[in-house]
C-alpha cells in the first residue's frame, strides 16, 4: 500500500500492568496517537488477510476510533506481535507468582527445629571404606589392597630438554625442498 495518511514510529511501552502503544512522529517524536493495550479486549486486532496490518482502538476523553496500521516489513510486524506477547506473558507470570506467594503464606508453618532433649547422631568415621572397596575391585595391588597412584607428570622444562636432545631429532636430515 503506497497511500497512507500518516507515517511515523511505533513504540510499545510496558509499565507494570499497563502497556501503551504510542504512534509518534518519526523526526520530532511528537505523539500522534496512543492506545492502551488490553489483551482481554479488542484494542489491537490483526487484519485477517495480511500479517503486516493491524487495527488499533484509540480512545480519547471517552470517544474512540479505530485506526488501520501497517508495517512495511513482515519482520517489523512480527516484532510488534512479540512485544505484545511478551507483555501478556509478563502479566501471566506476575499473576501466577502472586497466587503462589498467597498459597505459600496460607500453608501452615512447619517447625523443623530439634525439640528439647532430641539429638541427631552422625556416623562419619568409616565414610570412605565403601568407596575404596568399590574402587579396589577394579584395579588393586593384591598385597596391600590399596589403589595405586600414578606418578606426577614431568615438568615442562624437563620435557623440552629431552625433546631438544633426542636421538630421533638429531637423525632427521633437512630436505632441500623444504623451506
């Protein structure tokens, strides 16, 4: 569609439970129209035969008007729909969170503290015995029944020193074709 009455920018602003769709002049930022988005009413309706066009219900001093609005690109229309869906999702999460908090406060409080004279007994002494037995069945030294440990790796300096004087490195002849 080439002929339109007004061209500008659209901003979706969500503040708490309210969501405003503001149509502003693209250069000056002057407000042209504003729509209070309510997901339960028909304040924003998509046009059935196009994914780029919408109808907004604009209210001012008790009067209302329906304005057709379109985007030049589908991706912009998609971003607009996602912004509205994000607002609805945020409202739903807030509502569920409030209900969950209310239910949590209504639950009777449980006392998990130790009563007078009540004790807890912990056995810590033979904690590793079971673990060592399971490992020792895999790879053990039969005389001591312990898991053998590997020696620590050599230091980087000793590895470099061995590589620099290794006989294999000395026997390699340099080919005249290699640069």
